C-alpha cells in the first residue's frame, strides 16, 4: 500500500485582529475632500515576480505605504522609470503628487515570497487616479477625518452564483480507514 503525505501550506497567515481590520476595510470608500480611496480585496501574493515603486502617503486622516506596480507608475507619470535615478524619480513624484502628501520611498523588485499583506485600492487625488496596493501592517486611518461609506455597486450589476453541495455518509475515521482497493462514489446531492 502506497501512502502519500500531503502538506497544506497557507499562502499567508493573519491574526484574528488583522482579519477584523481587513473585513472592516474591504469594499469601503474613504474621502477627505482631497483624496479618496476605494478599497478592494486583499492581495496575498502575486503569482509572478512584480516590480513596484513604494510610496509614502501621509494626508489628513490616512497614512500608508503604497505599492504601485511599475506599469501603473509609468502610466501615471508618462515616462519609463525602471532605470531612472532614485533622486530624479523622487523629484518627479514630488512635483506630480507632493501636494497630496505622496513621496517616493524606494523602487522594489519583489518576488512573491517577499510581498507583504496588501489590499488593492483605487486612489483618486484631484484628477489623478492610481491603481495601487496598501500595506496592511502600516495602514493608519483616522475615521474622524475621513468620510467612510460602503462602495455602492450599480443596480444593473448581474450576480450569478452556482453551488453544488454534497454530503458524505462516511465519518472521518471511516474516510481515514479507506484502502486503495475500496471504491467511494461521489454524486451531487
């Protein structure tokens, strides 16, 4: 009898406290009349290596480390930035976004194991829209300074779901005791 061991490794482990914070932020919209942030879903780890620029956002009611994918940063600034000098890139970002409390921290080339827990967001500063990720461990939001509301989905949005529940008539011990010669039938409920 051949036995195979399977080990499940979680993609990311979070504490109960962090889970409550994430559940409170996901799908929320924050606005302080200058900057608005629409929170999306948690981004555990990208399946591929990705380049980011790490920005610091410090404005009324919100402080965060912001990870902007390199392609989004190039679209935002209108120039190829991969090989630009750090000081020059910092100057360009300060000129474009400094009035909103945004400054460059560093250019990052991260593989998927190095990525921190991030939450996707859309940041709107004046007429500038940036698709980015906020680092959950450093995110500070002052709810007294920001107007918060749930993201409103359009009434015309269609939602389709499929569920195929099934039951097992075997106990956990019976499942563990199955041999390779035994046959188990699985069928829809």
